[in-house]
């Protein structure tokens, strides 16, 4: 594996017509967590899966938080830029086009922040159980970026209005947003998988 600025796993594409995926795990996950998900939702895509650099009680994350649902926004900005730089490195090292980020929970939040701060790094995002990462959304042109957001109506961690606000903010910046709310909690369900497969199939 090539030495880059994040510990990561890389699986080369077996179907070059499929977009590369940037897989971003939730709190306590690692670079192996979402590989199976990536293979399922976009078979044949190149998979790039980094491990978050922040440790919270020994659990990897992509940025610091001050409390449950309260983000260290300075760190969010720093880490989103650091991750975007890693994507640039990986694209050069592995010969990739801009990936679609698939993030769960903490990984979805850093993907949303990257889209707002470094939109050139991503072709689009699939945000699973995402929250608003920055209280003041930066002015950014997201025209041509596809975003799938899937929220859980019974998610104990993310208030429904928070997910709606993120979807509205990305739409207002020009992204093509599909926001689905499922009758589930914070964990992923079969319906999440079906929505992802259909979205990637388009």
C-alpha cells in the first residue's frame, strides 16, 4: 500500500465506468469498516478508505467534538482541508478521478464539511445520518454535485430539523440533493442499502 498522509485501505477499480468511492467511517470505526458497503452499493468502483486521525476515548473519528452533537468547528475546518489534501495525494498516487464520498455519521459530517470547504475534492456525496457540520455555511458553488442524504426519523443523536437544515443548505448552494428520511434510528438498514444502490445506478 502506498504511504500517504492517512492510514488507509485502497482497492483498485474492476469496472472503470464506476466512480471511485471515498469511504468515511463513523466514530469508533476504521479503514476496514465500509469496504463491504462500498462493494455492495457500487460494484467495481475503486475504494479509498482512510482512518480518522482523532481519538476520542480510543475511538477513531475525523474531527474533535466538544460534546455529543457539539462540534469543534475550528477542528472541523482543519480536518476537512487535511482530508481533501489526502484525496489529492491519493488521486495522484492511484490515478483516480474525483471520488464520491460515502460517509456514515461522523464520516458523513466530515464529507459534508469537505463539500462546503473544498468542493473540488469530491464529485458528490452520499451522507448517511449527517448533521450540519458548520453553523455558518460558507458561500460555495455546488452546481453539478450530486448529494444523497439519508436520515433516520427515530435517530436519537440527530434532530430531524438538523438534517433538513443541512439538505436545504446544500440545495441553496446549487447541489442536486435527494434527501430521504427512513423510519429507523442511527444505524443503517436494508432500505439505506437499496436507496444507495439505486442512487449509484443512476
